[in-house]
C-alpha cells in the first residue's frame, strides 16, 4: 500500500477536498479556505473536551500535525 504523504494531503486540499482525520482521539474536518489558511473543525462531541470547536490554522500548523493524523479520509 502506498504511503500517504503530506504533499498528497496538501494537493488534495488545493483541489478542494475536505479531509477528515483523527488526532488525539478526536475527529476533525480540515478544509482549505485560501492560500495558507485552513479551517480545522472538531467533529467529535465529548462532554468535557478542551479543544476548540473551530480553529483557523496555517499550513505550518497542518504540517506539524500531519505525522500524528490517523484514519485519514477525504471527501469532495
């Protein structure tokens, strides 16, 4: 099976895909808004969750998180 790379993730975001992934036992949706601007939305609903529901992040932040992303899926 082919290794899923950050470059592929970045290209799929550029092509308009929405990326779902698991990070620290939480499910997120990642969407590109504009150049170097991404929306990270918390999908998992837990009663006591310290993570923000919506967050605007840079490509650098996405790249730092990428090695820890699990169960990556994408949708158009």
